[in-house]
C-alpha cells in the first residue's frame, strides 16, 4: 500500500510506479531516504521545505542509479521507503510552482511485485 500518492498506480519497470491511466507517460519511482540536506540559503519559496537525500531502488530494493536530493512533502524518516516524482511533475504540488526537480510524494507501507 502506498500512502499519500493520491490516485491509482500500476507497476512499471525497474522500480517505476506508473499511473493506471492509459496513455500516461508520467512515472513515479521508489527510493529509500538515506539522509537529509541542510541548506542555509535557498531560492524564494523553498525556505520552509525539507530536503532529503534519496537512493532510487528497483523492486528488489537494489540501487538503480545515483542518489539525488528531493523536496519532501511527507515528513518521512531517514530509512523510509518512499515514492518520488521527477521533472515538471515534481513542482506540481506547489502553488505557485517552485524550482523543484524531484519531490517525495508518498510513504510506502508495503508493496508486492512479481516479475
């Protein structure tokens, strides 16, 4: 079960979680929070938001690429399994949109995957 994502998702390749809507190219990825980032000076609008360090994972919970920094909407703890979005979709939760390239949008309580 995924908390906080809002909407139906399906299973993609290599740890990707995709919307169940036909024709959608939007993707969410699974990751583990491996740390947090302290930034004294930030762009306007980013001051109140938490930054975390993510390690993207496949469905076997193995790293699939380099780690990255993301805004965290969930307040998840270090070590939590989460989903995140990248690109333009990462800025969508903010009004007005912020200069964000990756955003944690859900905490994963459980997932089941069979290749």
